[in-house]
DNA sequence: GTTAAGATACTCCCGAAGGGAGGAACATGT
DNA sequence: ACATGTTCCTCCCTTCGGGAGTATCTTAAC
């Protein structure tokens, strides 16, 4: 009681899934990988630790089942867990954080060849195509009635739109960057900047600071 | 020699800065925070460790200076370091990874109130405004000749455009989401999904898989 | 001239997270 | 009968985040 147990956002991500229905840990790990992974990526090993913390805090109960001689643990949310989830949902979440190694390489491309820079942009375009195919697959399976948790569709659509918009934006950028780099000299260190981009951004009128 | 020392992408991010000019560790930490932080965020404590690894691998040299009685270490890249950087730049980087707690809360908003969901979107809109002001400030200072490393402007513009496009996309999404959530009933669990979003995505024609 | 605030220049530490290896039981297809 | 794949985890090692702590130097205010 002296120091509060302090659950992480990852704990609440798992708790959010438990609020939908009870899950076995393995199922939970798969589901995390299929959905939350796109905007809250976590390692599989963590997913096996989190429910234990939830139980320790009284937010979930563990039920031990057996399939033949193999044990499995199914977790169920408690009323206290639902209250904790609601409390967490009412607190403001932090803004988007990006981690983008290919862009890091573009940033330092003056120390490599033009071909290296172009190859990194091509890698990004590949990523866009793969991700886009996944997005389209998701949308089609939901429209076909095949998606899990159709009762959650309003929330899923909100997040899904964010993710597709992100994919599209990366695609548009990569296409533009492709053209820009194609016009670079062989040595990217001698490339001339496209100042029109800066002018466009600089010309924006900012909202008065509150 | 048996096991290669294996430098991380963060090591190369620091090495990339050293390829521009020599830096003191404190300067390095500040610079990381001002630039790379937007697409390769790392804790300050790491920034103090990385240059030591670079020196251990012969990619940089450390020079000890004193300002009065206070010591500081200035790091300089070596020719071997430049070669290593070029090798790393030629390898494909990984695609964008997102971490977005506020979106996580929107995803689970059925377990809270509509006001909670709206508040999270408002938080996101605040983030967009703050980030946009930073973007505009950057562009203006570069156009005014005040930005650091004008010789790197071609690369900076490429990355800068990505970051502003990302900010804009988040802003457009948040505005849309704001309207959607405003139409929800008090209990988000009873909200009807906007199926037109799914139809639009599902209707896309996919490029044939290579 | 004194003093307080702020910038510089780090080190240390702990807990969270990443990520791969390993292993046992069950399910399937051939 | 055998092999492959899926379920269902545990263990461990390393990296990372992030705050606390320490000390020195600079600047501007009083």
C-alpha cells in the first residue's frame, strides 16, 4: 500500500481485451499480435507476464483449465478491473511516437550513395504495399461478416481509418521522395534542397497560442 | 573477434551525427533531442553510452578537454567509422513503427464514456497544434538562414516533409474522429459503425503480389 | 559584489521491454 | 508410425527508458 503497484499502459491494453471476453494467454498473445501490434507493439514474452500482474492487483481472475494433460490459464476481468479500466480511459493518453529506421537512413543519406537512398525509399514502398494489402483484407473480412467482435465495429473503424490514412500518407511521401532522389546527383551530399517545401510549411498561419 | 560487437541502429544514429562534425556528448544529447527524436527517439542516458561503444570499435576517437576545472569529451569519427556508416546506409532499414497510447484508449473507448473518447481526441488535436508550431518554426528558421547545417538541407527537407505530412494526417484524422464521436450516443458501446469507411478501403484494387 | 538561476557535463541505477531459445503436450495429415 | 504444426508457456540475457544525483561553469539580476 505504501507504493502503489503502478500498472503500465501495456497492462491496461491487456485489461482492455479482457473486458471484451475471457482469454487464454496464448490467445491473448495472438490477438495482441493481430490488432494492438499496429499501434501498441509489445513482445510476446510481456504478454505472458501482464495477466499475472492484473491478478495480483485484483483486476482479473485466473482459472486453470486442462486440455488432456496440458494446462492452460484463462483470465477473466473482475468488476474492480472494469473500474480501473474506466479510470485509465478517462486519463489523457500520450501522442503518437514514431520509430522509423529507413527514414533515419534517408536522413543520413549524404554519407552514402544515391542508390542507397533510393533503395531505402523502395523498401518503404514495399512496406506500404504489404500493409495496404492487410488493411484491405481486414476491411473486406469485416464487410463479409467474418471479422471478430462486430459489436466493437464503431471503435475498430476509428482506429482502422487512422492506420489506413497512415499507410496512405507514407505511400504518398515515398512516391514523392522517390522522384526527388531520382533527380539528385550521384553524390547525395551535393543535392540541392527543394525549398518550395519549406516555403509551403513556413507560410502556414499558426493558431494563437492558448 | 569471436562474436562481432554488433552495434545497434542507435549507435549508427550517433555515428551519423559524428560524420557531420565532432561533438561533445552533451551537445550530442541535445541534438538527438531536437532532431532524431522525432523519428528515432532514445533516452538521454543511452546517448552517453553510445559514443563509448563507437570508440571501442574504432569508429570514433575521444578527446578529453577541460573548460576550467570541468572535463568534457569530444568525439570525432574515424575513416573506419565512415566506412561502417556507409555500409549500414546500404542495408535496408525497417519500416515505420507507431506507438500511440491515446489511440489505444480510443480503441477501448466502449468501456468508458463518450466524453472520455472525445477528450482523448482533443488531446491528439493539441499534440497536432504543438507539433505543427514546431514544424513551422523549423521551416522559417531554415528559410531565414538560421537553421544548423544548411549544407544538409536536401536531406533535412525530405525528412521534414515526412514529419509535417504525418502531423497533418493526424490532424485530419482527429478532426474527422471528433465529428464521428460527437454523433455517438452517451454510451460508446452502442455506437453504430461508419461502414462507408470500410467500403472505401475494401474497394481498393491491390497490386498483384510479386 | 553577491547570489540565484540556468546551462553544461556527465554517472548511476532500477524496472520495463525486446526478443530469442527451449520444451512439453496435443492435433493433423500421410 | 512418424513428422510437422499448434498450443502453451518459462527462462534468460540484453537493451532501453527515465529519473535521481553530482558537480562545475555562465549569466543576469539585485
